[in-house]
């Protein structure tokens, strides 16, 4: 069994402590979630590119 990092353990336990129901393991993320993640990564890449151009 792989050991969990402190951050991964915190991410797992935080919703449970807050009373937020967690999805069952093995669920597939919704397309909107993946789209938001892609937009965020694209925004970070573009901001780094603009910063490096100057």
C-alpha cells in the first residue's frame, strides 16, 4: 500500500470533517470539472509566458 502525503490526507479528511459528502471512490470527474481545471492550467501557462516575455 502506498503512503499518503500529508496534503493528500488533508484533502481526503477535510470534506469529511466539514460534513460534505464525498463521492464514492472510482468515480469519473464531470466534464465541467475537467474544463475548469484546463482553463486554470491554461491561464497559469499564459501568465508565465507573458511574464517571461518582459
